[in-house]
């Protein structure tokens, strides 16, 4: 509709996966040149760049999954948009449309406390009162799904409206929690011993291991090879990769193995269907460990599973929920359960039929 009115519209989302679901979508960090390393408090934008000129021409910005945006990122985006035309108006006079559900996951803060997470929510930004709020009461993902499942989801994250009582929303609002902050699953929802047959991974498997190094020689003397090889963080590929021909990895699918590279094709994005070779590269990690680790490995991770945080915004025909441990953050239980349209499309592996449910009612 906006395009038919000759409005220049730019869609953005906080995570890369969510942005791929939007027309011409971009991540927020890419659009506003946010410096993720300092919690998006500053931006690298340059007035003379082509990217900045394109952003200046935008009339409307649609920002999805707003519950995951930190208030510092929102305020930095405001500074960037004001700075482009040297405008005194909020967001440089551009129309900003935020979309999201605060029952879902909040901004991630490394080792942050509950107070840190709540304070960093955009609802606590000085810009929040500049927005006009509209409440959408129907979950479009499940609107044509199982009526009892809708009722359960509403109980997870209740909206405090008398006409909205069912299960998933009650989970999201914390209304379905018992005295131990746990949610009892609906009767008939399958809780399985395992989700995947191990035999699937036994055929045509190749192993790729490489050397790990510590750049600080003084630290290196005290670190064994086995210890270094066992380290795995979100910034590093595994020291020893186990891959099959046909394995689905992040953004692509493996077709064949060469001596020094992997051939795979893109599964999503503008390069979908195109083949490319991926060599081993040197990756570094020093944020989650007390020393500087250097690992040379293929920069791929198997994509047969996705974290709850990255699943936010996604819809799936069938969902296997693997919960060997309790969730630990606001909205994770609600997001995990609501990726499916009905309880018949959801399989759960858990040690209990009572799932832990973290809800910060202060930001609902």
C-alpha cells in the first residue's frame, strides 16, 4: 500500500534470519551501521557514502521484532536519522513503524541480570512515548490452527484483556505458571525420548579437524591441546566438524568435499541456488574466554537445529523442541511453543511435562 503511494519503504529486523523474511529486508546493524561491539551506542555511518544517501531517501522504516531491539540501538538509529539531514525532528522526520510482541525475547545482554534486561528494553527509552501504540489481539500464525492450542498459547503470555484467555497467550503473560514458575503442557502433546534417529548421521560422514592456537605464549604454556580443542562458543566453528554430503549448514547445503574447501549452494537470499566454494579461514575468540584463541576451520555450522532466539519470527510446518535443560530468559518458552500452528505439529524432548517459564511482567 505504501509503495502504491510512491513511498520509499525500507524493512529491517534485529536478527539476520528475521530480516530474510521481509521484502528487501536488512539487519538493523547493517542499515544504521551500528557498532555491535559497544552495544550499539554509536554508529559508523558516513554522510558521504552511497548507503547513507539511500537511507536519506527512505520515507518509511518498518522495524520488525522490536522486542529484541535495545534502547541504545533505537536511540542510535534516532541520532543517525537526525544527522543525515541535520533535522531537529525525531528520527529525522521519517515514519518509523515498530512491530513485535513483548511476550517474546528481549535484547540479549552478555551476563546481564533481570534488571539489566528490563532497563535495556525500548519501553524504557525516552523515545518510547513518541510512538502511538496499537494492540493486535490475534496470533496470525495460529489463527487457522487448533483452537485449544490457541487457548494454551494465550495463557502463556496473557494480554490482560478479559476476552483473551487461552493457553499460549497465558504462557507468554505468565498466567499459566504454577508456584514454581512452570507450565503444565496440554494433554495429548507428545513428549518424546528423542527427536532424531542417530542412524541418520552414520553414512558418508567426513571429519575435519584443525589446529588451535593461543596467541599469548605465557597462556599457551598452561593450556593442553585437548582443552583448546574442546572449546566451542557462538563465535567459533567446532574444532572437529562431522559433515555429510547433503548436510544442511547455515545458509546452504553441502554438495561435495574437496581437499581444501567445501562446495555448497545457497539455500536462501539473493544468491539462492548458486554454488560457491568455502575454504578454511582463521577465526578468533576472546570475549567468552580469558585468552585469545585462534582456530583455522571451515566457517560452517550444521543447521539441523536452531536456537529459540533465532527462531523468533519463524513459522514451521513441524517443530521438534529439544529441552534437555530449562530455559533461562524471558519469552523463550512462549517463542518455542508458538512456532507451530497447532499442538499436532509440535514434538518435545524434555525431562518433564512441566516446562520452566520465565516472564518479566514489568515489560508486558
